[in-house]
C-alpha cells in the first residue's frame, strides 16, 4: 500500500452522522495523523489531528464539538477514524487522511466523498 485508503462516505441529511475510516501505510502509532476536507472548488483544509499515541487531539473551529478523531492498530494496520455528527451542508466534499507533518505524508488517496443535503 503506497497511499491512504479512505471509506465510509455517502449521502446524508443535514444533522445526520457518518463515520469515516482510513487505512494509512505508516506503522500504527508512529506519528500524528490528520483528516482533511476539500469542499467543491476549494483547497484541501486540515480539520482534525490526533497525536502519535492518541491522547491529544486538535479540531478546526468549524467542526469542534461535532467531529471526533480516533486511531487504532488493527492487525498491524495504521487505522484512523473520523466520527462526524450534526453534519452541515458545508461539510460536503471529499475527506482525506494523511500524516499531520508534511514531510511524513504519502501520496494522497482517493478520499471519501461526503454529501450533506439540506
């Protein structure tokens, strides 16, 4: 595996929830990981980060209190999750995961498409 594989996207009504999953090529708990959101016509933006061992988190103000990032080691795979609640139409777009630090990032995956209808 040379790039992340994201899954769990879909179509949801405003106020609904989705859980995204990511399998990243790095080793579990090796470095901090992040989720990124790219709205249609916009640049990719970092929205959530989890520390190396999973104790510390950071959220963009637009998702704080509604989204939760977690990570796990599943059969030796570096897994990162994003629980998204109270989704808003502006949450529409493609969600990607990758290392938080730019120099550690792999090539970007295809991402998970999320569409929030109003």
